[in-house]
């Protein structure tokens, strides 16, 4: 095979004279195209300060900046012929001597540019705009941006304040009573968390006030003002609402039937009709059960066929009542949905107001505020034109990386920035461009409100703007040549997404998903392992205090052992990695999971038992790490030395390191506390431990937590002892522990007790850097965390489970929010919104599969385990199996 030439398409995308929209499949060199375009802009004598490149993550911004600086530094010292060829590859034409001279000067020009090249995340850019125009944006001039931990702490405080106010404010108390009547205490916290995550959208819904929002919600649900559940139930039971005479005849006829089902229906119907109005309301559920199922759906049969044939009027009479009850229940569900949503939004508005007030008082803004405040600034009448005029003088070219992950609010910021490009003098200046590169197939950050449809819509928006000026200045460029994966891997990807079920939501335009391998002739392999079945559960023997653990009964544990054995075999046998012509190393293997389930722990244990180097999981809860637990136990001992159990934990930890026999000798038969016994004991190991702990006790009340722990871990040798026992993966946890102690001191009174309580309450999650440039270790990551990464060998073990959850909050197309618990879920608006949420969830599930499959360079192993709770929807495993048939 002859490898395709990707230079033509990449040069088309990097053409600095046109606005370009690039749809780049996985592995096609998006970062290279971005870098080439910036180089072309610089070669065209564009000042570095007039180029704005917006990326999705700080890592992506750093990677692009490093590539650009590396290229320019090489140009500064390159020979004529080498530099001429390099520029020709990028620009498509041989440069003249003047251009060569300019290319050599670019490195110095970029270094000398005020502020350097503007390659940053959109949050960083919005922060710079707000700092430049704080008064116009209505923010404190010296505002500080909160980190995730500070945001969570402030939100928690705002929620507590709101709940406290509910004791004094009747409207809040009533709302709280409605919400808590629908859900359990545990779900209440999850519901408030869901509202907290969507605080930006909720705040926008309340821009015109709570009453205006409730009016829009009531209109959308078809609920009259003042209408409530009790009134609906009364009207539903009113004799004037139905044909009582016909129903009484039907009840008598059904009760006299010789069929049990008819008799039961007739007796229930007759009993309800015989009640007075109050009793009918109390017995309404029994009446509904005659005509509707438990899920409030119309029953298919209301009478037996023989009786219906003998009495033709019977079924129409029953169906009329059924239709009335069906419509009434749907309306009742809408009324309940309105009441529940109104109550929740009232509570959310309360804590959002408290949260905003506390931020203003402290001069703080959060990450959402950066986008929302900038968006509001660029749309504010009377202010926005001047701000855009000032910004417009400094930006001529906007480049957007990973555009499929840009959410609608962020797109509005970009659109406002580029508005002047296509209006007035800007429209007559052909040297101003918009460039976006992304892939709708890889839009997997829906929880951050990324929407691939926004990517498609913004392409149409900018295309229309540019075409209005000059159609020749716009270009769509698809990139399909993959530099990453072998033909074997790409063929499987294409075949998987050739199936309609898998392509739904991945190929948004319905086009064929096709990849062209650049690595022609390279060997590759894709294997689909049989999904492991669960073993039959054996009944445990009664009254056995320590029942034997049988990991082989768990299919996920058996799969973890199988994966670990395979990797161990490759390393021991000298298995060759064909593309590199060398033995397989642990660092060549990347294990991708959809969620961080118990399988990750099983695989970590299996790999460590077999001596396979493993980097650990890509995320960890800080307080769940053994090294951090030991450091926190030490802190608790310093606060209360009389706590014998805590002291025993500290003594057994690597920080002190005594063994079981020594601890038994110290503790058994002692008089008084364990701390007193330790100080009295004459053994050398006991005296050394007592001296160390006594020295820490002497400092604990007089130094901040960071200084205390930094001294212990540094000069005290604590870090060396912890890593010596727990391995190098403990380093990240220790470093983050120290970073958290320093962060605590910056916003709180520095006390050891306060720090430990703050750390336990926050349960901080740490993202570990598992970049392949690190140690030679197997990496275990989620697919989201592996976005942008790749590996020669990829395992996909978590392929059978399917998503089942939908957010508590629903967002109908009407631009509202709905919370529909219990029976309220049957409201037509809520049901449609839930169906849409499920559809979008499943589409993202399939896009996540695309991202997972395209991380593999040479080999891909798809496996999984079945569980008794496996859903009925098509799983990743099913899609791959269909594609490989």
C-alpha cells in the first residue's frame, strides 16, 4: 500500500489567508495544524500580540506553546536549505530570502512581544478581559479566582445559610417541606449538588426574577395560576366530570360477569361511585387502577372479549372514562412537576443569592463566573461596543482548539469577539480570520455542557458571516489521515461505526466515518475476548466469622487477573512490539475504563502481585490514600495524645515503623495510656519513637500545619519512609497533601485541628499526571482522562456496562428547568425532556467508545465481564462485536 499524502489537506487548513473550519478525526494531527497555522500567520508578518489561540486545557496550551517555541528556536539557527524546505512544507511554496530572514527573527519577536503569544484556555482569556475591564463587568478590580475546593466550601456555606433562613422565612420553609416530601435525606444532598453544578444556567433563568420564571414554567406545563394537586384531585372526583350513569351500568354489568377480572373491576368501580366526594378522593388510587397500570398507562383491555361483544356500548363507555383519567393524571403530573420545580428553584435561588453575596463580599469569582461575566460584558448595551472596540484593536486572528468541547456560553464569547471581523471596516479587511479545529465524534464532556451540535451550528454561523464578505475566504477542511493507528485498528473503528446503531449521535451529519492510515505496512492487531460470565454464587456457611474470599467468583476479578497475566507474559517472554521492533514494556500499555469501579482496584492489585510496574489510577480521593491517612492520624495524635488507637496507628505506620510484636509488647498489660507506656519503655526503638513524637508535640501548637508537615516529611525523613514502604505512587498524594495544607493557610486561620477537619470535610480529588513521558509503568485511566493521549497497546475491559442514570434536573427545549420526582415524571413536558436527556446520554456513550478505540496505536484488546445487572441497551462490547462480525 502507498501511504496517503496528508500535506495537502494540512496546508489547506494552515492557510493563513482564509477562515478555516477543520473537522479532524482522531490522530490526524490537530496540534500540528494549529502550530503550522500560527507559523504561517507569523511568516505573513502578523504581530504575535494580534493572534489569540484558545485551547480547552492548560496542558494543551502548554503543549502548543512548547511546540511553537521549539520550532522557532530551531529556525533561528537553521541553515538556508533546511529552513527553506521546512517553510515550503508548511506554506506550500519556497520562500524568498526576505521570508527566510523574517523566519529567523520570529523567535526574538515572540519573546519580545508584550505578554508573549496569547495561547491560553478560554477561562484564562476571560480572566484577562475581566481584569482589563473590571468596572464595566461589575467585578472587584482585584478579584481572585477560586479553585474547586474554595468554590465547594463557599457553596456548602451558602446552602447551610439558606437552610438556616428556611426556619425564619415561610416561603423557604414551605419550599423545603415540598422538596423533602419527595426524596430521602441522602437524595436531597445529591439534588442540591445537581443544582449547584448547574448554577450558571439556573442563574440565567432567574435573570428576570423568580416570579417571571415561575410564570414561564406554569405556561409551559399548562398549569393555571393557583392550581394545586388537591384542587385537581377534587375536580377529578367531581360527579360532573364523568358520565356517572353509564359507569354505574358498566360497574353492575362487570360485577355480574362470570370472569374474575371483570368482577374485580366492576366491584372496584361500583364501590368508588358509591362513595361521597371526600371518600372518592381517598380511594382515587383504587379507581385509577381499574383503567390505568401502575405506571399510569392506559390498560389494553377493560373487559373480557365475550362481555364486550355481548354489550357493544360497554367498552366505549369505559374508554371514555379511561381517556378522562389518562388526561387528568397527565395534567395532575404537570401540576406536581410545577410545584416540585418551583420549590426546588426557590431553594436554589436562595442559596445562589447567598453564594453570590459572599463572593462579592470577599472579592471572589469562580470558573463559571469567568465565562458568564465575560459573556454578559460583551453583550451589555452601551458598554459592549466600547469594550469590543478596545479588544478589536488587539485581535486579528482567533484560533480555537478542541472546538467540539466548547460549550454554548463559551461560543457566545468567541462569537462576540469575532463580530467585528465581519462588520464595517473589519469586513473590508481580508487579513482577519477565524480558525477552529475539532471533531464532533470526540465530544464527550457533556457534564461540562459541551454540545457537538453547537460545534456544527457555529460552523454554519461563521460560514454565513464569511460568505457575506467573500465566499473565497472560507474553507471547510476534513482531516481523515490518521498518523496514530495502524490499518488493523482503523479498519475496526470504521466497521464498528458503519453500523447505524453505533453511528447514531457520532456522525451528526449522517456521513460515513472513514479513516485513512498513514502507517501503511505496519502490523496491527485487534482482539475481542469473550465476555466473562459470573460464577454461581455459593451460599456462605452460617456463623463463620471469617468466610473465605473467592475472587475467582467475581468475573471482573478474573478479568483483572487475565489482563495482568497477559502483560506479565509479554514482558517475560520478550514479546516484540512490531512498530518499534523492540520488546513490549509496561509503559506501552494503557488500560481504559468507562468509570472508576472496583475493577480498577482489582487490576492494580493483580499487577502489583505479579511485579508489573503500574502507575496507579489517574484520579484519587486524597483522604483515601494510605500515606495521607497516616499523616492525618499523626495530626490527630498531636491534638489528643491520649487517643490510644490513633497512636497505635501512627506507631505501625511507616512514619515510625514498629512491628506487631513491638506494639504488643508495648500495649499488653500497660498501666495508663499507650503514650505514657511508650515514654516509660526502655527499649531503643521505643525511645526513638517517643523522642520523635515528643518533638512534634512541642511544635504542633506553635507552627502552621504546612511548616509542621513539611519539616516532618523533609528533614524528618517522613517522605523517604512513606515512599520506601508504599512505593512511588505515594509521591503524588504527599505532594497534594502539602499543597492542600498551604492552600488552607491562605484562606483560614492556620491551625492543625482546623486543617484536618477541613481536609476530611472536603474529600479532595487529585488528578494524577500519567503522561507517557513519565515512568515505565502501566497506566490505568478513564476514557475522559485519556483524551489526547495514546499508547501502543490499549485494553478496554469495562465494555459491557451501559449508562442508566439521568440527571435529577431536566432541561426541556423550551429553555426551562424541570424537577419531576415520582408521579410528576409522567408530565408530558417532563417525559419528553427525559427522553431527550436519555438520547443525548446514549449518544455521548457511543462517542466515548470512538475516543476509546482510537487511543490504540498498534494493538487493541476489547474484553469485559457480564453481571446480573447488565442493561438491555447495546453496550460497547455489542457494538464492537457487530463491527467485527
